[in-house]
C-alpha cells in the first residue's frame, strides 16, 4: 500500500506542520516522523505509513479484548499495525508498539478485504488491537465503515490518548471500545507512559456520554506502581461518579516485560483486593484477568446476585441471560450488547493471513494458520 494523506494537521508559523491527532502535537519538518513513527511529513502534508498494512491477523474470542458484555462467546478478527503514541515502560506488546520496521509488516489488506475476511471466517467483529488504533485512526475508521456495510461490528482497544476531533470520528465509527485506564495519578502517567491522565479521562467521558459505542475499561495492576488501595479507590470512585456504576472494569495481571523486567508479577490476591475495592465503591461489574479466577471472571446479577455468565479464562462455561439480556431469576437487565443466544466460538486463538507478503509464499492452511 502507498502512503495516504493523514487527517488532523495544520501548518504553524515557523513552516512546520503540526499533527493534531493526539496531545503530543508533534511539529514536523519535511521528512521528520512523529513520536508514533508511522506519521511523517512528506512535502506539504502529513502522511500515514501503515494504512492497509498489518503486523498480523488472528481470530480471538471477544473476551480476550477484554469485552465481557459485548456479544459473549463470539469470535473477533484481531489485528494491529506498528508504532504507538505512548511510551509505556511495561508494554506487553513492545515488539509491535516500538517497531520501526514498517516495511516488514507482512499482511496487506484494504478495509473491504478485512471486512470480507471477517465474514468468511464467521467473525462477528473486527478488533483494532496489539498496538493502539489511535495512530492508524484513518485506516480504522475506514475499516469500521466497511464492516458496518456488511453487518460486521468493530472494536477499538486503545489507551484513549487522542485529541477531541479525531476522538469524535474514531469512537463515532466503532461499536465497542476497551480503554486502558493505566493508573489514577498524573505522576504515574508521566513517568511510566509518557502521557497525561486527564486526556484519558476525557476520552472515557466522551465515549460514555457522547456516543453509542459500548465501553469497557482495563487497568493493568503493576506491583508497587499503581496498585495501592488509595489509588484504586480513587479510580473506582471516579468511574462510578463520572461514568456510572455499570461500565465493566477489568483488573489484569502484569508480567515482567520491556523496560520493567525487574518488577514482579502481579499476585492474584492483588487483583481480588482491587476487585473488592471497586465493588465496595459501587462498581457493579468488576473482573479479574490474566489469571484463572472463577469468581472474578463471572458476570453476577446486580439484582439477586446469581451467576449469569460463568467464564473459565476466555471461555464461557455457563450462560443464563435471557434473549433480551436479563436475569432469568429476578428479571434485572444486564447492561451490554447481547445476542439472542451465546456465540459458539470455542475460544481458541487462530492465526490467519489475509494476503502474503510480497515475494513470499502464503502460509499453508491448517489447524494453526488459515489463508484467506
């Protein structure tokens, strides 16, 4: 694919062009790249290098995004590109988010091809994940439109570090989002991610109150950095007061990676403690992730307390919601997007190839890889 003209930029007085995609507002001279690396100045415009190009495609359970209230049991065609507009020291996908080898992106596909691939593989949705869709927002918006034309849904998995105009366009286009709320202090955001907390809070409020996009939140708990009782309680109180008690919140376990290999794994007890703090603050749907925890993986009825969706890791073991998304015992509605019946995806991750890289041979179809 060729470079495409980026949206959201303007010229400044000193002759540079300012990228208006995110709060970094990178100001570029000809040939310079922004912090994300994939947006660069080419003459008198800013271009996006990764439109139509991906680091790979996989079929995942939607619960892996994680989304627990968005068509449970269904499959999602997941993909990412390269680069990121944050610099998280703990990044668990650092090989993709910090990649500068744009020419090595293996799979090439138009928005229409991705939407058709989702249909052919029986995927109910397409997810922009692995790296942040903010930096390839033009591509993501076009894919979301192609998907919607074919009855396929779209999902953004993002850190939410985006400026107001592109924020409105991206989250007005997709059907669901999981936003990382990485901590609840500006000091943590500045030191550990290179970003600012308030922008993320603004994104969460915008999605919740100004769009029809289904919203869930993930917080990766890092021992000694963002896992104190006080910080978790402040976060939970903000969510309940500003977003409401029904936004699902996932606390997930950190493992040593990237530039934080000296930090220990998150103990399961920390996740359980955070979950209870959030519930005590008024959050109704709080989950634990990256660990096996039957209680923390189950969707409990907010009315009578019965287990409605019982999960084992990313697989749904029991599903008791009625066709209209209510508890069969007390009739209480569970907020979310639910189909008449549970999806039938078995939860196995399946790598696929949309196309082969130029000059290489396609992967052979089989139990581990599918060629589309």
